[in-house]
DNA sequence: TTATTATGGACATCAAAGGTCCATAATAAA
DNA sequence: TTTATTATGGACCTTTGATGTCCATAATAA
């Protein structure tokens, strides 16, 4: 009877950002695509999309020029813009897993076991295996996202 | 000046669930670990942790018995409980990426390009490359999480 | 100078995470 | 058969973040 709606997924903003970048890449012969055209292409409101674009500009993914015939264009070639980069700009850069029980008995128990390991990796961080598994998962995910760029999507889409 | 705090990370509940399961696995010679002991071990309130445990029970990860000397125990051997399973029980099973612009011009443009592909994979779903990259990322992540179990953490922690 | 376009701040809304409290059900021990 | 104990689930609360709008301002090319 309950409507459980827990969430571990990327935000709509990330979706919008990726789609906008693809449109810019696809129209790179032209210059300065305005927010009007972008929002029409994606079917998203100008106000909201402009927030997303501003973020992309602040992080050097796109360039923006105001005024007549202004708009956006990629700041770098599309093959240098990875999925990971876009996601991190929009979603932030916190870790996929952050310890919430660092002051617990259990943390002490599990982290102390790493004593042998702390000889080589002596950073005093004392992370346990749970954290290591989760960090490994994150790195796996990131590595995959690093290998895919905006250009790679276009390449596969428009080869015929 | 802004405090951007966007979030793509696992919830505290997932953290609690993993830690609780590790405690149960570590104490499997005993039976029926009560919520009192669990919450003391993790340093988390009984009320909240009991919600998490109930979820784990409803999905067959742990067994629970009320009454004097009651408590929780693993419903299956620890080597059969994967990280992925625990995460999905707590976080739900939606996809990491869901299309938010399915009615856009761009979707039509990108999805139509898959015409050649629809001959073999004729499901009418017409997903584009963006979605495929993201789904690939998800599958990558999941595969990794499937390969790690509660037992594997204990093994590495208590080998000396 | 002017029309146009992006920017950023201020709000508004809504859903979900995180958490508490309590009444009830279930159970084992006495 | 009590009784003490423990888990369960519903109701409720608070805070946060995602999503979104609106407007005043800055910047720029024509
Ligand atoms: S280091 Fe391990 S035991 Fe300690 S809080 Fe993090 S996940 Fe939990
Ligand atoms: S299928 Fe591709 S283009 Fe269509 S909404 Fe999904 S990600 Fe966007």
C-alpha cells in the first residue's frame, strides 16, 4: 500500500545538460545557439535551462555571449567533453558513498583490522572494507563515464 | 558564495543496512540480535534503524522474531547477500538515468537514427545513444556491486 | 544608442530523506 | 496463561534538495 520512492539517480538537470551539449555539438558549424533554440529543441523552459547552461559556462564547458545574435557554443571540441565531467559539474563532486557511522563501535572494530595495512598506506584515514568496496564501485562507474564523450554519441548516431 | 549541494549518492539508510548486516554476519554463532544491540553498535537511533531492518526483512534478507530474546538474524548465508541486493532493497530499483525529454524534437532526431538497428532489436523502444551510454554505466556499476558480498567484507577484515 | 541575450538573485513548490513516537502484534519464558 | 519483551507499522514532524518561475541587471553586437 505504501508508495516507496527512494532515489538514487541522476537529476533532470544532468539530462538537460547532456542533451543541450549534444545539440551544440551537432550545430557546431553555426555559432551562438541561443537559449530560445535550445529550450525549444529540448522542450524545456528557458528559465530553468539557462540555469543549467550557466553552470556549464562557469565550469568551462561552454562559452556564452550575450547580446544580439548571442548564445552558447562549446568551449572545447566535443571529443574532449566526457560524460563524467558533465555529470560532476551538475551533480557536484561528493562521493557516491560517505560514511555515516564513523563514531560507532563497529567502525572502530572494522577500521582497526586494517592495522597491518596501515604500515604501507599510513594515512591515518583508517577506512574499512565497506568503504573500499563502495569507493571501488564509484571508481568503476567513473572510469566508464570517462570513456564516453559527447562526440562519441554523435559519431554513433549519425553514421549511415 | 552559493552553497551548491546537489546529490548523487547512496542514502544513510543504505549505510545503516550494510553495517547492520555485517554485525549480524559477524555474530552469526549467536542468534537473534536485538535492535538495542544493533543500534548501540552502529550509534544510530533504535526507531530509525528498526525501519531499515523491517525493509530488509520484508525482502527476505533477514529474519526477525519478536518477544523475549527475539531479534534479527541473516535469512541466508552472508556469502549470498550481495551489495547490489542490499542497495536495491533500500534505494529502490529505478534506473540510474531516466529520460526526461522523451517528447522533444531532439529525442525524435536521435531516436530515429536507430532505424537500422530497429530491424534486429525491434522493440519499438527507440532509445538513443545517450540512454545507452547511461544504461551501460549502470550495468557496469551493478556488475561490480553484484560481485561483492557481506561475507567478502568479513573475510578480508578478519584474516590475520 | 538600442534591441537582444545571458546572468544571478529571490522566491515558490513539492517530494523525499531522515527521524521520532506510540499503539499493536507476536512471541518466548515464567 | 500471564507477562515481559521485542518487532512492526502508522502517523507525524523537520529539513533539505530538486525543480521551476520571475525579474532586474549586465553585457554585447548591430
Ligand atoms: S570506514 Fe567502514 S566501518 Fe567505518 S563508517 Fe566507513 S564504512 Fe562504516
Ligand atoms: S532516448 Fe535519448 S534523446 Fe530520447 S530522451 Fe532518452 S536520452 Fe534523450
